[in-house]
């Protein structure tokens, strides 16, 4: 693989992640509960998205109106890493999927990453009390991910669960 091709491919990948982050910011600005929940799940559980947002945040600064909405998404994402709820009407497979997602995210120190992002946006969420995962975080949206082994095999690696 030539160096030029590798650089072009990397620039294309970076531009794709930047478009995704801008979509996240736009969707959070609308204030839709569904969009907020979807993006909170991406922040809490997706393997790469939180890092793409962190890179974007190093180079950019959201305006004051966007910052509040982004902090709401980060706070909901942190709530998604709290204790599993004890609700009888929830399908046990949903709890199992949530527990797997939480275990993966906590293994990557996701709480620390999210709290760091909130501090960069001007709000310290270190004192946020632990509780139970909000009911709306139990709906399982597909996670945005990156699987290098699938990419090398020529398979579309757009989303993971």
C-alpha cells in the first residue's frame, strides 16, 4: 500500500468521523428525546465515537447553546453506565445486552472519558450520584463502530452491536 493511498484513506476516514460528530451536535441541538437517547448510547457504549468527539472537541469549541445540549447527552450517557434497573416488565435479553454493553464500556474506562469531556465543556460531573439506568436507555440502538479486521477483509464495518 503506497503512502499516498494510506494518507488519503486516513483523511477520508477522519472526514467521515467529523461529519458524524457534526450530525451528533445538530441532532442534540434539536432537543428530541429519541435523538438524545441514541447519541447518549453512542457516547456510552460505542467503541470509537466518544474518541472521535474528543478529537473534534480538542480542535473546536461548540457555542453556548450547543454546549448545554451536549452536556445533557453526556450526562445521560453516564447514567447509562449506572446500575442495572430492577424492573419486572423488562425483557431479560434487554438487560443482558445492556450488561454486555456496560461491561465493554467500563473496561474502556468510559466513565472517566465522559467526565473528562464534560469538564472540557465547562461542567464537572464528578459528583453525579450513581443510580439506575434510565428506562429510555434500555432501548437498544445499533452502535456505530469500527472493526479493523472486517475492513481488512473488505466487509462493510459500519455498525456493531
